[in-house]
C-alpha cells in the first residue's frame, strides 16, 4: 500500500509539473491596489435597473449600436440580431458566429466585430458580408470591438493572435486563458475607406474596447490583461505615438463607448482577481492551470462602469456588488435611456437616463 501511495504521489507531482497545457505564462508584476477611482460612487443605479430578457432563452447581449434612424441593436452569443428600442427585444435575423462589438457606420450600415469570423457589415436581412478576415496575411481570429471615423475608416481590436475563441470554448474561457498567460499578441488595426487594412498598434495583453476622440485625433484602447487604457495619437505632431491614459484600474476593462459629448463609458468585465499575486511566477501559473477549471481564475460577477472625459477625469462610477447582469461589457446613454450590457447573462439592464447621478 505504501508503495502504491508513493507511485500515486509521484504521478500526481509529475502531472502538476510536466503535463502539457496551452498556456505559456509570461512573468508580469502588476501594480498593487486599485488606481483611478470615481469621487462620486453610486451603488443604486445598476442594482435597480430593469432587466430586459432576450427572447427564447438567448444569452450574451455584449454590445449595442445606435443606427442613424434611432434604431438600437444588440446580438446574442449564438449570433442572433435584435432590435431593442421597443419595450421588448425583437429578433431580426440569425447572423451566426459570435458577434461582440457593434457600431453604426456613416453609410447607415451596422458594422460587427465577430470574434469567430472577423469584421462584418450588415445593411438588412440577408446582407451580411465579411470585410476583413485576415490582417498582414494572418487570420483575424479574435476581433473584439470597433469604432468608425466620419470618413468610414474602421478601427478594430484583435484580442489575441494566439488563441482562437471558436476552437477554445468561446470568448469567456479564451479571455481568461489570454490574460493568465500575459502574452502580448493583441493589436489594433484599421480598415481604410479604400479597403486596405493595416495594423496601427501592437503588443497588447488582450486588446479590447476602442473609441475615437470627438475630433478623431486620438484613439483610446483598452488593454484588459493589464487593467489599463492607452491613447494612440492619430494626427498632429504626436501621430503614431502611444501613451498610458488610465493605468492600474480597479478592474479589467471591456468595451469602450463614446457618448458623443466628449465623454466615454468603460465597463469592467470583473474586478481584479486575487490570483494576480501569482503573475510574477510563470511556473506556479502553469501548475494552477493544470489543477483544472474549479481553481483557475475566473471573472468575478460585480457590475461596474465608469464615465470619464478626454482628460481622463472620472465623472461617474456606477457599481453593483451583486453583479445582477453577470460579466458587464458595455454601457451608454441612448436618448432618454441608459443601457448596461452583458457577456453571458440572459438580459441587459435599462433605466431612465435621469436616474443617473449628476455629473459633478
């Protein structure tokens, strides 16, 4: 019996040390403690929002887009497209794939960052087309969010060039894997009006939300894996330069939504997780991954969104410690309503914009 126990112990240790896993961790020393905090935190608005269920048990209304005619659209995890400006979401079409970021273009079309298929364009039922499915000769395997300039230039993020969410079990487990590894294969690219595509910023650990400034002189870029926001200058003397805009955030930033008044909404997919303490130790992170899903790091369901201006001043900080809507992905005011979207929940939140706390 003793010999058997020793054999089992040796086998267990061998598994924890040598069993192959897809993750190749990179050493990283995260900043300690939360960084920018809102001076006027509110824990009532998100908790009291009306939950609008998607029909037929659908889940995952990740983002929303406001079309030129005022129509508001969202999608679900299975690729369903819904019009949501009425009292109840109305399913318009099954697009397939896994749509994430949505944006209305100046041409009146709906542009979609599909994490399985690339950059897409839709103008009505039966019209879905692929605009970009490769960049620099390599497949675009994890398109995430996008913004569109007044001239039709589409800026979009690719979260990872290493892990394909279509083959790795979906966007949620793939995001965890990418952040846990800390490899910097994420990038931002743009599709020019003439159809050419070029990378404009590289070296991100899970690139996520992107949003243009009001003057379109810079682009804000969320780097989820490092809990920070970058500013990439597009015009002027600093064109091509990148700088930190918000760093050491209290959570992992997901989508960025330009409100259209020089302010932005940023949604946190999760607060920072305690497992960050292992980030400097690649070997231990591999061991933890081998222990399986029950002990691997995962998003913490605590809803939170902040609104800030082009100087990085936080204007509103809305929190829901109970995380009613699961992984929080997007937020913005549309007309007289405020919306809160979710990666994997069955509903999104909606409340009157007048319920938001006043901007100081």
